[in-house]
């Protein structure tokens, strides 16, 4: 299936966004839409070479090469990005890894710790660093990227599933803390979609996830990017501490 995304001219006019994991996959697709729709974007990613390419392709104002699991680096990146953009209206926390594919009794401890460091600690650091800038301006949209694995759990993916469940819990707590302050925080729980992260998984794991989707196919990046951009827009004004689903019917709760 080929998706032709609908663009909304000027939807993000005057808005400034930080997108983590912004050099590829969902983060890059979201960043491109925000720029195409009038916004200004700072990209954060571990891959410096991909960042340079994405900056040129998207027209990003600012890029930062960092590992989000490094708290001090995130704090520095937040200060630098706020200075470069002038403000931050939107945070899309998309950086993440899948980790190993193995049953719990065989799961490598180093892989578990790395998944938690990036998917949970890193996302927390990013939210923690950016919320004060949003509160100072009385406006903000936070989109934390979780997964259907955080709702249902995928076998042989305990670290990834647990980390994405943690993202949902953190977002629910944060959204309630910020309610009534002009800042909303929501999570998105996509099913598997075509993206570079699939290269981290064996084909058997990808096929298992495809088999769980009633629509019988993987998602497209643009389908989830469209939902993220709604969540990041002014239109998403009365929903916070919630999860938005793009799962092809896999999850209905």
C-alpha cells in the first residue's frame, strides 16, 4: 500500500519542534511534515552522518548528535536547541532501539540494560529537560513514541515490550501533571511499520508481528507520522495522558 499524506499548509507556522531519532524512520518523517507545514525543527540523533543528510533534506534549523541515554548530553542539547530555535513548542520523543530477540531466561543482560537506558531513561531525560521551556511559554505538545508491544507484549522481546509499557505509564503521569497548564502529553502506540528499525529484528519476528495485525500488512511510516502530527498540533487540545493507536486493528484499548 502506498500512502499519500495530506499536508496542512501553515499548520505549524511559528511553531518550533525537537524531534529525537530525527535522522531516520518515523522521526525523520514527522520532522519533514512539520517543516513542510511551516514549522521549525531541531533534530536529535546518535548518527552524525545521517543527521547531516537529514538536515539538508528536511531543512532543519538545528541538529544535535547525541545519545539520549546520556543525561548530561540531553541537558546540554536542550539548552542549545532552545537557544537555536528561540523556544520549543513540540517534543516528539522517537529515539529507540529494539534490543535482542530471545526468551527471558536467555535474554542478554547488557541488551536489556541498553534498551532501558535509551527507551526509558533517555525518553525521561528528554521530557524532563524540555517541559520547563514549555511551561515558561504556557504551551506545549509532547508526543512520546511507544508501541503496541507496550500494551500486549511481544514474545522474545521482553526488554522492548517492558520499555514501551514504561513509556505509556510515564506519559500518563506526565500528562496529568501538566493538565491545565497549556501543555499536553500523549503517547502513540503503533504496530510494526516499514522502517529502518526492522533491520534490527530477525525476519521471523517481523512475520510474527505482521500476523497479529488484522489488516494483514505492516503499517506505513506516513500513516503514523500523520497521527503524530495531529498530536503535535494545536488541534490536539483536550486530550492528554492518553495513547493514540495506529495498529491496523491489533489493539483496541
